[in-house]
C-alpha cells in the first residue's frame, strides 16, 4: 500500500472491502480469500505477491 501511496481508507473503498478486514490485514491476522482476491485486483498482482503460507511445525 505504501509503494502505491494508498491509505487504508482508500483501499477499503477501492477494493470494496469492509474496514474490519483492512484492520485484520494491518495486524497480520487471517482474512478471507475473497478479500485477498479483491486486493489483487486493485494492485494488478498475483496472490503470492501479497501473502505467504507459513506452515506450523508440529
């Protein structure tokens, strides 16, 4: 978001996501795949560019 000079409020408006989802993203908490796909559309990127999978080592 910083690279694109986009504030959290702008992202919620452009990506059509609720502010709660944006807050969860800022706190590195899980969000739905739908939210991630909307963000990818805004930034014209692949989902791997905005998130990563970290496996638990049990």
